[in-house]
C-alpha cells in the first residue's frame, strides 16, 4: 500500500501541475509557482489564480468523490460493475437541472447546484426505498435492478425535456456531457463543504464496507448491523456523487474503473481501497481533463466524453470477464 500511495501522490502532483500549466495558452511552471506566492495583478497571474487553479481543484475533488462513491457502491451491492449511476444519482440530477432550465431559464449558480443535488439525492432515496420494499431476493440484487430501472425512466424524462424545449436547454447541454470547464472558486467551496466531510466519513466506514462486501449473512455473523451500515454508506454515496454531479455534470466510468485498479494493486480491504481510490480517482480525472483539451484543440471537449471513451471498452472487457467466470462456476 505504501508503494502505491507514494506513486499515486507523485502522479497527482504531476497531474496538478500539468493541469494548471497546459491549456489553449501554456503557462510556464515558474509563473504558476510565482502566482501561488504573490499575485502581481498581471493577466497571466489572473488566469492562473481565477481560471486554471479552480478548475484543477474541482477536477481533482470530483474525481476523488466519484471514485470513492464507486468503491462504496461496489461494496454495498457486491457487484463489480456497480457505480454511482446504479443509484440513479446522475439521472436524477440531470432531470432536476434540465427541468429548472425549462421552468426558470435565467436561474444559474447556486440554484442549479441545489437542484442537481436535490434531484440526485431524491433519485437515490427512491431507489433504496423501493429496493428495500421488495422481497424474495438479496438486497444487493434489488438495488442493482431497481437502480437500472429508475435510471432508465429518469434518462427518458431528461430526453423528453430536451426534445420539447430545445430553445431553453442549450445552456445545460455541455453540463449534461460532464464538464469542468469554467468552474470557479464558488464550485470549489461547494465541494469543500459537502465532498470533503463525505470523503472523511467514507474513510471511517472502510472497515464496515469490507465486512459488508463479504455478504449479508457473513456480515451479520460478524456482528455487523447490516441495515444501519448500508444506510450510512448509501448516504455517503449520495453526498459524494450528488455534489460532484451538481458541480461538474454526470461524468461516467470513474467510479467503475478506479476501484478495480485499486483492488488489483492492494487487495479488497476497503480501509486501503477508499483512500487510494480517492487519490487515483483525482489522478484519472485530471489526466482525462488534460486529454479533453486536445481532442478538438483549441476548443473544449467535455471531460465526460473522454472518460466514456476510456470507460466503455473497460466496462465491456470487465463484463465479458465476469461472464466467463460465471460460466466457469
């Protein structure tokens, strides 16, 4: 674990510096370091301090949040294909923001964040409540199936709003693809208020997540209060994924890929998986954001497009491997 953490911090440092330095206009490292120590009021320092650094911090925090949310989801559902989307958070937030854009097209800023957060949280609560109400199957199976169904319904509702109100929803189309472009210090503040405490809570739940990942019966046999633990973990997932979607849109596959990489490197102890997922999740999204700047250079490409290009083949390979393992059993 120490070796992985050291390498992860080295990658994170390099990715942070590259994210600030590289863009449509490259900034020398000396200017970046100078702007951190003292703002001389120049255009270069203004760009670094007010555009590049907030975007970089938002990207790192969103990547960490989504990766940890995915790790917790995979522990709760015992499904290696699970991600925050299973709870319908992305779809719920999307519906809320698009609906707000249609009804109140001039509302922006904090109201948009609040709508996305409320929509994502409401969708997750609905999924959890419906899964708990069904009998005759394991809870993790109920969660996965219910989540997929709710996500499909909410995605259809989003598409309907977009189709019938095209002139009012242009401003959210870029957000719907998942983007960190134009993020400001107010978005950093939102993530610090909600995301950082949720990350700390996730780390505190690492041991409980490890026990829960062994199965419901095993967890009860080890003295785990399964319902309470699952509820706490679900709340943390809602906070992590909800605030990330609110700030940066529905960025996919980070929560799917990173926990698998971490478990491959360190094992299945979530006391290590969770903090390392946060570290590598930040690195992955920072690198994806860097790549997104050159897809249609000098124009911006939503980072969600890049993560989808990386994550889709990964998901297919993972699903095929799981199918072969199932057939072998």
